C-alpha cells in the first residue's frame, strides 16, 4: 500500500499545482462588461468573442444589451459596466449635460441608419400632426430625425415625439396602435419592418453626409487605471473587425451574428451586408471618422444647442487606440 500511495502523492501534488496555476491564471483575467445595442455595428465585438480574441489577451468579456440610451448613459457613470459601444452623441451628452468625465477612444460605424415610415406614409407632409418615435428625445438618432424633418419643412410642434428606447421598442411603436408613423432605424429593425411593407425615405449618410454614429467610450478615470486592459480590448476589436470585413468569412459570419444577436438567418445576412458589404457601414479597423464626428457635433449644436465649432478633441482620447494599432 505504501508503494501505491508513494506513487500517488507526487501525481496528486502535480495535479494540485496545475489546478492552482489554472485558478491563478483565471483570477488574473481582466473582466470587462461591455454595453451595446443589438446591432451589426458591433460585428467586431461579436467576432472577437466568438473567435477567442479576448481570451487570448487574458480578457473575460461579458456583453450586455441595453434597453435604451438613458439606461446606457446612467450605467456607465454608475459603474454597471466599463465600456459602452454605442452612439457617440450619448458620450457628448454626458460630457456637456452631466459633466461626466467620459472619453471616446475609438470609432465604430455610420449607424447604417434609415428614415423608415409606415406603409401609408407617402411623403414628409404625411407625417405632419402624427407621431415619430425616438430612442431618447435629446440625443443621437432623435436629433437626426428632427434634422431630416426640418429639411422638409417640418418643425418641432408639427409632429409628436414619442420617447421609446432600443430598436424593438421603436419598432413596436410603429405597429398599428403604437402611435408612431416614422422612426430612425438600422439593422435588424429596418430589415424586419421592410418585410411588412414599411418604406425607407433614405439612408442618413445619403441625406446629410458623413456621420459618426457609434464608437467606443469609457470613463476617463477607469481608462487611466486600466490602460493596458483597454489597449488589449481595442486590439481584439480591431482584429475582429478585420476578420469580419474579409469576404471569405461571410458564410461563417452570418451565423455568428445570428447567434449573439438572436436574429433569424435572413435578417442576420442582411445585417452583415449592411455592416461589411458593398456599402460597409462599419469603419475599417474601428477607426474614428473625424469628418463624420465633426458633422455629428454640428448637428447636435444645431438641434440641441451648443458650439457648432467645438474642438472634437474635447471628447476624444485616441492614445489607447494608437497603442493598440501599433501593437498588432
């Protein structure tokens, strides 16, 4: 018996050492919570999660889906998550309206946004005296909607603004009895309502020019304390975006989008095409489109008030992104 146990003890000891090492490695993983809207603008994030691009950098990432912009803004400030990957206008609103120390650290996409109307709406004039649904009334895509209506002679007061939330809530408001006849929608919602006969009055980038819809933004103090972690996160996003943008991966990419965003296969295929197809709504390497961001800021100043010539650098810190690129 002593011979058996004598042989067993070193084996057990080696196993315990390996287990301790594995537990220590797991404890050293940087855990991140990332808050998003469920759309293909996050395609690099989804690929990075699926392909283990975070894990290979020692990151453990939890993806959260937000119910709306207000919840997302509040969540970042109160520490419910570390990273928001969403409309940069919300980051600007946090800085300007709530004096939060938020920085935009990378770009994302042009939003792939369309002005969508119910089947019975044939002109902008048909929207007069009816309801339009927005995510949050004071930021982001709501401001675009007001601008597009103003270009066609419809001012605030000529229509009713219905505060909604994320895409599913806005889509529900467009259904019979929901109170709204128009909304800014992007995939998957614009694809879903198109199957019901809803109409598109055009893509935002065709109607108002370059526009930075979403990007990656964080609290500055958190970034300063966790700079290396943020750089690794951005490297995984860039690598994931590059993989997603390769046409050779399209057949594999569609089920990844369907899996994480709970889309039907045909909707996932349409979302992938909008993100990385011929019109490529997602920015190459998650670069920040400075021209588009300037237009975003001008639109915000025009509709919500503020300095139309504000320096974009006020809201940016691209040093982490530059470090990420240089390390790839």
